[in-house]
């Protein structure tokens, strides 16, 4: 059963979803548990390795940084603007 991480483009909520099969994860769009929005995008999950090193090896850290940079290059300016506006709105509502 795969677990995928998502971000809601409507409310900027990050959540994960456990799918029964990999095929179901590819064929269905998850709904945001906070706002019930259907405008969600799968994100790259951060990984922590527990062991003697207590974290990622230098090679894993480099690969993770490169993957994050690749993922960021796929995000359009409009999506970034929407996410930033949603984050700002959340901060203002929290005050």
C-alpha cells in the first residue's frame, strides 16, 4: 500500500494519502481533508534515515537537493503565486 504526499493548491495544506494500490494512486485525484478541494498536487517527500549516521549520507543529501530543484522547476509561476497568496492568507487569519 503506497503512501503519497500532496499539497492542496486551494488552501496550501500538506497531507498524505494511503492508497490500496499503486494503480489507484495514479488514477484518482485525492481530496484535501481541510477544505475538500480537489486541486491537489503530489509533492516530493523528505526522507530521514535512522541509523549510525543519524540522517542522510552526503550522496543522499545531494540527490535529495537535486530532486527538490527539479520538482521546483516544474511548478509554474501561477502555482507559486497561488501558494504564496494562500500562505499569506493563512498567516493573516492566524493573527
